[in-house]
């Protein structure tokens, strides 16, 4: 499950789409039909900055699908803007996320 939520896998798939030599920090990063349950290279996917598709749309940006405005991708945040940290901890369990650097 980790591979499908990892930035290394996302970078590999994006590079393949663009026809450039894809990065593979681990050999498994380049096996798109498989996923590992444990990994020493895991990092969560980088957040995407979005904007409303229609300027002036008065509907809420996030909410139930029948009233929310459509969002479009603006850009992917860079790792220079962010730091990875634990957003949740419970004994041995942890959830990783991103926050902007101070």
C-alpha cells in the first residue's frame, strides 16, 4: 500500500509520461503494478496547489460534490517549501504529512 501513496512512485510515473529517464531510489519504485507494505524510502506525496476553475464562483471550494466548485491544479509544491513531519502519533503508529517551512 505504501507505494501508491509515495512521492517516489508519483515522480517515477510522471517521468515515464514525459518520456524521460524515471527516478528509482529503490528498484520497487519502478514497478507500478506492485506495492510494498514496508519501505525505508517512503515519503508522502507532495501537496498540489489548486484554484477555482471559474473566477467569481460563489460555491464553496470544498464540500459535498453537488455544491462544491470545480478545482484545477495550479502547481505542485516543492520540497524546498515544505518539511515532512508527523501529523498523528499513537504509540508505534504515525501518519506523515507536510507543512510549509517557517
